[in-house]
């Protein structure tokens, strides 16, 4: 690791193959915690290159425990995290709305690192049992329309660095990798990113795949459609800016989408919104993200039709039913 760090300190970057080998070595336990913390810190001080990100992704996918979802066309809605905004679990709620609308979702998630409650925190608190058994995950997908993939069970390297990431408590390049390494290899992805720079990098990466994707970045810094400002949206077809009024009927305020001060707060708020008992602003934000997910799936020809389908899923109780079914299978 000393050689690697000195190389980085000279402002040099790794080739795709070298980056891949480093992450393979990390997953094999080659380096100690102090070395890993130093390595991650370097990437907080300079931008990651596309070659490095591709190499890290290659390593995680090569080492991952793959999930066979029997040919189901699935969507993943996931954010990079690391935007420092501490919102409630918008992406995860949107996944249940999409499932309630009749689509299939394989949600890839992890514990919160730079936020209080990540997707895994809230799902575990509400009774979901993490697993990497394809048969059980397929059963959940068929019965509830959704399964949850807790990242460390599928990625040895993520498990190895989890304690260090938690201790650091800040965004690292592992935030960037999460949306790229869904072990079910979801064919459709809605990805929220924390910066325009990351949006451009993800666009480059996803354009080289056959995935249907939508990359979203709220221009005031959120890694999702927040409705607090205009949103940059990049898809296979191009890019555009959309206003809160276009995406969710009206603009909301930052305090409207605050996630609370504890995992317990987040879980209570999660269920309140899923039962369609949240505020208008909370509902609008999750529906807007779910609608973009449905649009990414190609369920409807217009975003407005997707929005109406997502709204019906929440207000009719279908989203809640998808959640209750999933929890009943645990």
C-alpha cells in the first residue's frame, strides 16, 4: 500500500486494470484499516477518473455473489448518497410505489454512511431479513414485486471496508460504486447523483451498456429528484432540466423532506408516507421519483402518465400492500 499511496501522492492516476487489482486485493484483506483509510482519503482530495471507476466496478462485479432473477426485467432506484442532505428514504419508498404499480424492482442498498439512515437501516428496522439466496429473492419478487439486495452480502470488498467508511462518516468513492454494481444486473436503473461531474461520468459509463437508465441530480445538490430546485435529467435519449412543477406539480422546501434524527425516526416516517399519511410535499417527492422510475422502465409513453400511475399506487394502498407482502415473507 505504501507504493500505491506514494503513486497517488504524486497526482498520478491508475489504469483500469491496476484499479481493478487494487480492489481485488482489498477484498482479499491484503491491507490493514489504516492503509485503507488513507487510500480512501486520497479520493476525497481529488476526483476519481473514469478509468479508475471502471476498474473498481470491474473488480466488484467479478467478485460479487450474482443473483439470478429468472429473466425478470427489473428496475433499481438508487442514489450515490453523500449529498449531506439527510433526507428521508426517498429512493426506497419510490421502489415500493413502482412495485405497487405492477413493475418488478431489485433494490440494491446499504447502511447509511454519511446519512443517518440508509436503505438497509430502514429495511432492517422494519423487519426485512437480508439474504443472498436467489430462490428466496425470486420468491419475494414474484409475490411482492420487489426484493432487497443488501450490498455487503454480495460484495466482499464492501463488507471489508464498511467499518472504516462508518468511522470516516464522509462520502468516499464507494458511494460512486454502489449504483454500478447491482448483483442482479438490473436492466433498468434510476440513479441519483450528488454532483453534475458525477452525472457526466455515469452518463459516459451507462452509454456503453445496453441498460435503460435515467440519471438525476437536483441542481441544489440532492442526489434525487428533490423538488426543491430544477433537476438535471440524463437518459439514453439525451438530457434536459425539469422544474419542480413539471416533475411534482409544485416546489417543496428542504425541511419538507428532512429524514429525522435517528433510524427509528426514519422508519416511522417511512411507514407514515407509505400509508399515504405523510404531507403533500413528502408524497409528491416520492411519487416524482417513482414516476421517473416507471418512465425509465418504459411503462408509459409520457412522464405525466407515469406520475399518475405512481400516485395511484401510493394513494390506493398498492405500494403499502407490496411492502406488507414482502415483510410477511421473512
